[in-house]
C-alpha cells in the first residue's frame, strides 16, 4: 500500500501534535490479511494502543483420498486409492495491534478492503471505545457496541491459556534461557490477573464465568510513558524502554547500603535493596542521565505493581499471578523487577507468570462477546505459526527492525481446528506432562544442530512440494515462497529461540507444516504414500503366511521387528530419504536388515500381543509420509477383503480406527481428539503403544501413564543416535509398568 498523505507535525515527522497521524506505509499482505472474507470485528482501544480483532473464512487446499470404483478392473494392479485436491473453507481469527496515532489510516484501509457487508456492529472495549466511537462509526459505517473491559480481559486470558501451548512463562534473571514456558494446564483456575496499561487492574478469576475486580491503581504503563516522556522527550514507548535498558538505577535510587553503610547486614537485608526511589536525586545537586532516570522510574513502578499484586494474591490464597497489558511487552527489566518483587514479598510462595500475547486479551475477549452465537469455546484453536507474532527478543540490538516495527504493528493469528482437543485420560499427571524430550531453548548444542538440520533439508522439502503438484503452473513459485518464509523463520529462531514458546523438534516440524499449508501444499508426500501403501498391500499376504509358519516366540520377535522395519520408511529423516532416492528397490526386507538389533526385555511383550481389542489411532492430517486416518481406512478396507481375521475384527469392533487430532510427526498427548479420549475411557484401555521416532523419542519418551506402555522406534539420525549412545538404525524398545 502506498503512503497516504500525512499531516504536518505528526509523530512520523518528529513533531508533537494533537492530531492523528495519517502518514504510514501499511503491509497489507502481512498484517491485514484476508479482509475481504472478514465476518465479524471487535476492537480494544487503550490509552495509546488499539487492538483489532476479526474473524475470517480461509480457503485452502486439502488432499483427499477415496476408493476407486473397482467394478470390472484388475484389482491386483490398482493403486489402493486415488488422491484428489479439494478446496476447503476454515475459520481464522486475526488480532492486530497498532498505535492510536495511526487509527485513521488503519480504519481507511479496512474500509477500502472490506468486501463483506454482513457485519453491522463492531464490538469495542477500552477507554478509546468512547474517545473514538464517532470516528469508527463514521469511517466503517458500523454501529459501535461497547463491552465491559474486565469481562473482555478475563475472556481473552482464559482463551489464550486454554488454546495456545506455551502462552504463559516465568522469567528468571541470569538463567539460560531466561524464559520458562508453562504447558497448557487442564485446570487453569483460580488465578489472579494483573492488567497493566494506562493504569493497573487486578482481578481474581475463579471459574470461566466467575471473577471479581478486587483492586487497581492509577500507577501503570501510562505513568511510565507520560512521566518518562517529560524526562526524555522520547516519542515512543519502545524508545523509553531502550533508554531504561541502558541505565543504572543505582545512580538515582538510594539503596539500603547507602542509608546504613556496612551495618545493613545486621538487619538481615540485602544492601542492594531500594530504600528510596529517586532518593539520590533529592540530595545530590547534579544532573542525572535520561537513561538512569528511566531505569529508576521503571523499577519504581514495577516494584509497586509487584508488591500490590502479591498482597492481593496472599489475601485471596492464590499462588499464580498472570501479568497482562502492553506495559509488559516482553521487556526484561520490567519482568525481572516484577518477578523479584513477587518472590521477595511472597517468600517464593506465589509465582509471577507473563503472557506471550498479553496485549491482545481485551480484543480477544471483545471478539468472543460478539461471537457467542457461534460458541467459539466449543472448538479448539491453534496458533498459526505461518503468520503470527511471538515473544520479542530481550535485547534491543537483536532484530532491531522487527522490534522497531513491533512498536507500530504486530499480529496474532489463530486457526479453528476441526475438532475439540483434550488430554489423554491415561496421563498419570496432566499438570506435569511435558510432551517434548529435549528443550532446544535450553540446550544450545542441540538447538544449533537441529536448526542446521532443518536448514539443510529445506531445499529438498521445497523440491518435493513443487514435484507433488506437476499440473500446477505456479507450484515452483509457491515452493520458493515457502522455502524463503521457512528459512526466515529459522533465522529468527537462531536469534530468538523462544519466539513461539519452547523451541523443540516438534515445533520446528509444526512450523514447517504451517508454512507448507500457507502456500497450498497440503500433502507433498501423498503420491509417495500412495505408492508405498500399494506395495505394502501386495506384500501383505506373504508376510502373514511367513508369520503363521513361525513358532510363538519367533513370531513375537518377527512381529516387533516388522513393526520397527516399517518405521524405517521415514522421508523426514535425511539418512533414509537419501537411501529411498538412490535405491528404488529398497523394501521391507532391506529395512529389516538396516535394524541394529539390541537386547530385548525378556517376555515383555508376549502377554499384550494376545489381547484382542485394539484402537488404532492415526494422524488426522498429513505430516511427511505418515499415514493419515482417511488413508488407514482405505488400506484397512483392502486388507479386510484379503484377510477374514481383520474383516471379522472390524465387524465386531474388536479393531477400531480413529484419528488423533494431530497433523504432526510428533504427538502431544495433552491435545488429542476428544473422540479418541472418550473411546480410551469407555474401553478401559490398559496398554498404550507409541510408535515412531517423532512420537516416541522426540516426544513422549518420558511420558508417564496410568497403564502399561510401550514406546518403540528406530533412530534414523546419526547425531541423535550418538547422543543416546547408539548407532544409526538402533532400536528403542521401552516397556513401562506404572508404579503403584
């Protein structure tokens, strides 16, 4: 979008003006996405920032499989199914933050690009909903319906805590990394929410719909911005935060050791405690630097807020405090001071937690208030990594352009998932379950390796994506756009490994899948899977006959070895993909020969193989060459036509095929399809088998279950095999019995 004419004296021109600035270049493709399909709007306008929310329908390609019409055909030479690519419409939530100074330009842009005319009312919250009411109604031609600020904040906070893994984090000074992200807790209530904007609001949240405003203060971000502007003549909050990050508050504040000298030790106090904010400025006849004054001011406000929040938490017997509002904005000095204050006054009994998307709570809540007829809470939502904001770098010197632009625009996108996701009922303790085996934000060596590994594989993935759509004239162009976008994200993660929460192999895979889908590559490995499944079906009868010819113990070993051999066919592992590309005849027997056999647990699998009722869970959506639920139905249908045992098991529901709700090579047992969870509960499942390197090693290797479990996989990565003390193609066979 070209720059619109500005007004003299606007903020971009460096002057000070009460008028609204209209001179700014908007990146519509990156920020205001899919406006033409927008259905509903909401806006949260604070003292300095506006947060826009809207719902849109998104059309994207999906790969579908279906049975051939076999009448009159020689089934022996047919593929197991045919593949079609269809258009599907899903829902997406967009949340955009921008400064109030640009509100006229943003409203003009929205109006110019808003095709849909169904929306008649725009939900609004925040003080600016009153200030800008006439402007918004005039620009957009919509009626403004104001909503209670506290209600919106609570609804927004509940929504992100339930739907965004790693939304909340603790900040730990001098730790590496400083961030400790929290997994989605199944029981998020009760908690204290402290929202810091132009002022401070403190709310006790007991349930989804029960909360109480219990306190507040006029000292908040607005005070810091307002007083700080007078002290520093800065025009932007980010600039003030950068000033504070370079200052030394001890040059301005009077400390305990300044008051008591060496005698402070007899008082049981730290000499570095602040005795009087700005104390030295009252006694010293000298000029103090802008940086030191900004740092002292930030410390004073953050300490006051922390003490106030801690007192309320103790009064109401709460041990979790979430801090929201755009005053926080991931700034290390602010989080460090608040955390220190909470720990000091609570003696470590209360935890200070921050939010990755703290500035959007009001906008999300206002949107939910306007969407109650669609009941968004009946669905699960997922953060769209392909085009979504994350935690900013703690250093102003890292990615300065990104941090600078974040002062003007920022965004969050969330996609509605097809089905509700819940915890696996068999998790021993859902509140302590962590799916990922290695935290790459915490393990620098592993992070460096895996980021390089994904970078090296990127050209091959882009090539595979383009090749999967030979009929498409723009496939190569879209594949290059995918490659560039994912490459950029990998570079960001090198500098900001915490950008999307905890960095793991799973999150790297998921982000790649999001980017592939964004550029309409729904299943790049669909043809590969079709071919592999066709070959496997032709081998099925001979494998069954071979197993039937074996004695009991030999058969068990052969079954397990065959299962592991199937795990070798992994196009996501470079060592395997190189073999599959160069050795077209590589098949089941060759895969078994690759296995590095290791000692087995004696008699650990004899009993469970005899059990009859089986629930076979497969991915809901495609990921690499993993079989999907829809593909498993068609393959099983072909097997049932050949094998009466399988046919009877399906008919009697002794074998059930279900979907996991996942579209990843890894598996998060806290976000599983609700139907699978219900079935596990109804059938009183007493054994869980998790198969594959992604599901059993990258994730769930340490997962504790209430029942017996078996985790098995083949290590197809040399670096990982070396770290685990084995060789490539070594076998993991981990049988666990829960402790009584």
